[in-house]
C-alpha cells in the first residue's frame, strides 16, 4: 500500500527527502511504486512536485534530495496503485482551492469507489483522475464548503467535526488512512493498512511523533532513513510528524488507534 508523511512545525524546518530510502522503510521496493508527490506550503500557497514514475528513476527526486526546502507544513505520498492508471492525474497529494486557501490531501488505502459515489455525491468539486482517493478528497471539500466562507479561517472545532464525520463515513468502505491540510492545521487520520505477515489490512495505519527542543541543539533534528529535518532558526522548535511506519527507532512514536483523528497546528497537537 501507499506511504504517507506529514509534518507540522512551529517554525520553518529544513526538510531533505530521499524518497527511495524513505519508501524502503515502509516495505515498498523500486518495482512496487507507481508514483510519488511532495507538497509544502509557501506564503499560504502550495508548492507541489509529483510524478507517475518510481522515485528511484526521477531527476526531480534527486533535485529535492540535494536541495532541502523550508516549511512549517509538508505532506508526502508514495503510491502503490490500487485504483487508476499510473499517470500524473492519479498521483498524490491532491491540491484544490476552497475559501481562498489551498487545501492538500493524500490517502493510503483502497475504498469501494462505487459505494463511495453512492454515499457521497459531488456538486462543486470533481476529480480529474480515476482514483478513490481523489473522489474522497472532493467529497471532503464539499462538506467543508459550509464553513469556509468570506475568506476567513473557520474555527478549528468546526473543521475538526466535519473531518471526523467524513472519516467515520468512509471507514466502512475500506482502509482510510489520510493526511489533510488547509494551510492552518494538519489533520491525520489513522485506520488500517497492510502489515507484513497479514493477508488483510489491520491497525495501526498511521504513527505520530512529537518533538520539542532548543532549535540549536542536536536533538532538534530528525534523522531517519530517507528523511532529515533540521531547524532553520533559533529559539525553541516544536514538530509533529505522522507517517505510515515509524521513521526512527526512538520510543516516542505512537500508533494511532483505529479511527483516531489527530490535529496539529504550529508543531503542537491542537
């Protein structure tokens, strides 16, 4: 199945990705990847880089690996196709505008697309590609339209409630791990995924790590196979990470309970 990664930090953090190494930790070999994508927020907009080819064969991936970027919110997805062809429009993360803000979404799982369409009709937002994941994102935005108005950021409780109800609706349709951001908060939902030695998806589907430390200390960075996060300024840095599997061997990683939704803002659990 796909691999997810999300970060929320108090201050901009420098990220250096090696998606090939990152995906190996999650059990995806080079022949088993059908695309990849990284999205990070810059001045309330999103810089999105994605391709339908394996990361091991990509010049773009090598450029990102050699040129770290700074952000307070970043989301990444490595694709193992279950629905839809290996083409650009089916690669994640997906990006849409709503309420004058750029929204980003990525999903790990395999939803019953016929049941999803029957349960969640679309009016304003429609998928460009063929995946269950993009349809689910459009359905989430349809529900969020009710609170994203007048160019102002809605209250967090209202947004959280909509995302929680959406997650509860799609869980019966298949594995529904997802990460979503509206540029203010990052929503991380854990459900079920495939694990070694098991023939059916089972929890946990997502893990979380919280870090707080002096930015200039050695502990400020996260150094994992395929991923390095370092502080870009002084003071105290706070970071919340979510990933399909723990990226380091430290004990701070916590498995999200089945159906648990975690919301992070500025490097803290909200």
